[in-house]
C-alpha cells in the first residue's frame, strides 16, 4: 500500500508503478516507450480493467483523502489534475459507487444541509482519464504515487465511507432551523 507523499517529493512513481499504469492501456509497450522518450508527458488511459477512477473537486477530494489516511485503510494511487482529485479505485467501483450513494440518500440530501457536497464523477468501463506522467510536470501531479505492480485499490464501500465522512466534516449541522432571511433583526445589545 502506498502512503501519502510529501508535497516536496519529486514523484514517487516507481518502475513497478509505471508498469502497472501502462498495463491499463491497449498497447502497454507503446505507453512505456512513450514515457521512456517523454517521462514528463501525461497520457490518457482507459478505465475499467486495471482500475476505475473517482474524480472529485480538489478540496472535497483532499478531505476524502484525509479521511482515508487518518481514520481508514489508506488509499490507492491519487493524482491531481485540472482542479480535480483522481482517486484510483478497484475495477467495478464506478458502476457500484453511484448505487451506494443513492442508497445512502446522497442525492436526496442535496438541496438541504449538504449543499456543499459536490457530485463525484465515476469513470469505469468505456471511460478514459488523463494520468499524470511518472516524473513531475506542470498541471498534473501524483499525491499518492503508484509504487507497486499491483497496488491496493479501495472499493466502492471504502470510498463511500470516505465521502460521507468528508461531507459530514465539511457541513456544520444545527438542531435549530435556518434563520428567515427576510426577518427584521434588531440589535438588542444596545438597550438602555
């Protein structure tokens, strides 16, 4: 299992991690050759066989990642690309996670106390994602780099758990109803 990398870490992607990423492509040797020539070039890889990807806005994704490492089992590889956090997950997660979120009444909660909870984008069979290069480059980077030929990947239940806890931590819950925005408010602290 990988561990979170220090932001000053150059990358942390090992040759085994590079091989694992390349194995997701239709032509793994071509991907390896491409990275040998241009180690700082991101590539587009298909999801659904080697990994699925759950994409979250960067701040919410960081909260999920914190929950995974502070209170849970850790995470698989995690990348940041164009303001999104890409959490690499076990194949099949993209199909199962939305159903679990619906069962958890995630969608029903939107528009109430959890307005700040962003939708998670699940990429699985038939989808592809841009994967950061093995070496650091601008615009994309590994937060938890692949470092094994078969890294541990969280399943849908683990990611649901992290998302629910991240959402709860981000939302302040009150037993009092929200204030009426049109109500007249008087400052009674200045009474004589």
